[in-house]
C-alpha cells in the first residue's frame, strides 16, 4: 500500500472483467490546488469502473506524478487509486483528505 498526498494506491489480484478503458491518465484532481495526480509512462492502460480508477502496468518506467509530491513508481500488475481518509478521534468521524 502506498499514498501520494490524498491518493491511496493498492494492488489488486486482477482487473475486474467489466472495467472500461479510459483515455485520461488523471487518477485524481486536487480539490484545493487544482493540481492532478496522473500516470506517466508507456507500458500502462487505465480503466474505470463505477468511479473506481485502475491501471494495468505491463512494464517498467511507469509512475504516478503530482506537482507537490515526489513520483511513485508503479510496478507491473494491477493498481487501484482511491481517496485517503483521516479519522478525527474527538468527533469520531472520518473525512476525505484533499490536496
């Protein structure tokens, strides 16, 4: 499991069969700064399924980049990208972290 700012990254065993290919390599846009977390590299295909963004990486040289965070190398395999949450123990509520 990895995080890049407000994006949580985890590996999946396989791509869901009904995932749809997508053109955009932006996995999440910043709510505050307007910056975007995006995938760069040649050996990758990006998919969407009901708002979930996934990438199938088939070779080396693929990274998740963002203007305010260091790049994260994505190893070959299937990755899913989702929001990161923080928990407030005082209010006993969780909220989505936003860049």
